[in-house]
C-alpha cells in the first residue's frame, strides 16, 4: 500500500497547479460576477491535453489515468469551481462515455474533437419531473427506419446551451421504467434542439445550466450508445466514475478555502496578536485540514479502484458524500475565520461558500449517496 502519488502523477499535479494559478484563478471572480462561460480557458485546457485525459493519443487524447482526472478537477476547482464543472462535464460525462460505451465508428467520429476541446459535451439525464428518480424520465424516442426522433424536456443541463454533443437519455416505452431507457449521442446544432432557459444560480456561476426542449430531434441509428433498453445501466455506470470528479471538485474548493483562511489568520490582528495565535482559530484550521485530507484520500481511493477495474460503487458514493459535506463545512469555517470581511465580495471565501453547495446536489444528492451506500452495505432488499 502506497498513499503517495507516483512521480508522473506528482509532476502532473504541479504543472496543472501552476497553470491554474497563472491562467484560471485570476479570472474566477470575474467569471462569477459576470456569469461568463470559460471558453478561452477550455481552449487552453485542450492545448495542454487536459480535455483528452484518459483517452489514447491515436483518438486525440493524452493518456493518463483516473487519478490524474481527479487531480485535474481538484486543481481546477481550487482555482475556479465553475471552470472545473464545465471541464468535468465535457470530459467525464461525454467524452469518457463515448470512449467507454461507443463502438469504433462512434469513437472515431466524436472522441478526437472532444478530446482536443474543439467540441464541447454535455449530459442529458435529468428532467423537470425526474431528478433523483431518473428511471421515471419521460423524454420519448420513436424509431422510424434508420432514425430515432426524440421529444421531451431536459432540466439543469450543465453546458447545455454551449455544447455540441449531448449524451442523451430517452425512453422507448415509459411503462418499462429503467428497462425502456436508451442512450444516444445527440448533436445539439440541429433544428429539434432548443435552449429554453439558462438558469441564474447561487454558485458555479461561470458555468451554464440550461433547460432544453427536444422536438423530434433526429438521431441516426448509428448514434445509439449500446442496445435499446441499456441506457439506464449506462447512466448509472457513468455516475460511478463521474461522481469521483465531484468529490475531487469539493476537495479543490475546500483546499482553496483553507489556504485563504490560513493566509488571513496570519495577517489579521485582534487582541494584540494575529488571530492565528488564538487556539480557537488554530483548532478550526486543524479540523479543516484533517477533513480535507480524509476526503482527498477517499477520492483518490475510489479513482484508484476505478483504474484497477475493481467495483467501486460504494467507495465513489462515500467519497462524494463525505467530500461534498466536508466542503460546505470547511468553506463556512473559512468564511467565519474572515469575520465580517468574509461576507464581502472583496474576498474569495464567500464565492467558495456559494460554490461548495452544489457538490451536495448534482450527480445525486447526499440523500441519494446515502441510499447507494446503504444498499451496497446492507444488500439490495434493504433499499427500495
Ligand atoms: C447546477 C446544476 C447542474 C446540473 N447538471 C446536470 C447535468 O449536467 N445533467 C443532468 O442530467 N442533471 C444535472 N443536474 C441535475 C441534478 O443531478 C439534480 O438536480 C439532482 O439529481 C436532484 O434532482 P432534483 O433537483 O430533481 O431533486 P429531487 O429528486 O426532486 O429531490 C428533492 C429532495 O428530495 C430528496 N429525495 C428525493 N428522493 C428521495 C428519497 N427516495 N429518499 C430521501 N430523499 C429523497 C433529495 O435528496 C432532495 O433533497 C444539475 C443540477 C444543478 C442544480
């Protein structure tokens, strides 16, 4: 057992951190204030090969393992949580989905452009009436010859108004629940794809979250991922790895909050000395660091199991649950250490606090993670 990063992973972490400190973090406050989508940064991430992590070079990628994906998301989130969302969605929820479940033709047609950030991806699972209960989705796919025609509404789609390619889930027969759901690679620059609304959010404001209407969106048979009825299984398998990215994002946001709190506690004086010399502040810093390290280890553990091909459903959910709840706690304490100044837009901690909240909601709420962990621990019959 070795808890250290390999030499290659450590070098990778340093180079991503330097890039983020130089090119990403300085823009985070502006993206947040102006709700600007980070197109420019994505292009740079593409040039660096980060949008092709986990994909072999012959398909436009840069290789690497899932620990490196977690490191990239963590470091990006440390600089700008919104940018890390945009990145994680296109890589983990689109490129890696086609790479894992696509046939050779689909991989050749879609993966290279996504890996190089020439195209952007999104993931269309949630609907207005189907959130935690994704199996109840109503978007209909009807087959006619060599095409499917897809109609329905998708809700809360990250990158939904910006993406070129959507991993789209629709049902051939809602009465079949999960067994009717099928996955497709849909192209968004088509007449049947309409952006209804871009949401105004509490945090990760530089990322976009859109409601999408699909009106007889044409998807060729050659763009079906897997067989008819296999979509729900695909959606759940994807979440098994993509939730590791949300855990990594939570660790990154919390790390940024800890660093801000340490720096502020050293320079802020009250009662004649730096507040860092008051034991109450020291204990908070100690607890913050301890919880961050625990979450990081859970996250890397789940990523490592994924790399080794070992089943990791419970480990992923534990990492996501613990890291996201830790993140809210740590960012709240970092804000507290800043006193009244923490409540102002002049300091980044209020943004960290707002950005933290989403990690307990998307890709399965904390309640859903607890349901998964309980089911994996007690056995299927204990759940629903
Ligand atoms: C900013 C943002 C980005 C997102 N990006 C995407 C995306 O890119 N693609 C996508 O498909 N989706 C996306 N989502 C959707 C997200 O995954 C859902 O919001 C989430 O799964 C919860 O669904 P819901 O909002 O419908 O809440 P609901 O399912 O209605 O849940 C409401 C509350 O009830 C609780 N609850 C529900 N069922 C149970 C139960 N059985 N037991 C106990 N408690 C329960 C929930 O935990 C929650 O607290 C995004 C959401 C947001 C806010």
